[in-house]
C-alpha cells in the first residue's frame, strides 16, 4: 500500500493511477490532517496502515493547504520512521527537504518507477 498526500485532485488521480500500475493499492489524502488520521499499523513496524494494510511508501506533496509538506515530513518521520518518503513537488529539486526519494513534477510513470526501483535497491522495499 502507498500513502499518497496530494491536495491537487488532478495530480492525486494521476499519481494514484501510476502507483496502482506499479502494483500498489493507494490510500490518498488531500491534506496533512487526512494523512495524519491514518494510523500506524503497529507499534514496532514503523509503517502506516490504510484500508489495504500497511504502507510501504509515502508520496508527499510539499504544498498542502493546511500544513507545509516540510512540517508534515517531520511528523511522518517521527510517527512512521520505517516508511520511506518520496517528496513530489513543482519546486526546484535543490529546494526539497531531505527525503528517501524525489519525484519532481510533472511526474512521469518512468520517473516514478525509477524512484521505486531506487528505494528497493537501497533496501527500503516499497
């Protein structure tokens, strides 16, 4: 399962489809509040739990309506330290906070597949 946090509906639909094509079920959140409402799957595994089970990756937009993605990233890392986070934004990549992966917009399926492959190669097993 992938936890997708993206406020723009068109981007949320696109990223959901691309993640599904990569083999994930997707729990999509349109805000930081929605994302933080998703419980951790267990006290020891560090993964987020959604309707389809624990998340193996979080895809996070940096520009959210209720909280900056940077602040949410810190909260997600504190709450779910074992789950890799991929930052997805229109901002310049050099302005991204440190993350397990980066996915600049506009997103392509090839770029998403490469980020996921890089996480797998690094042992993050998304």
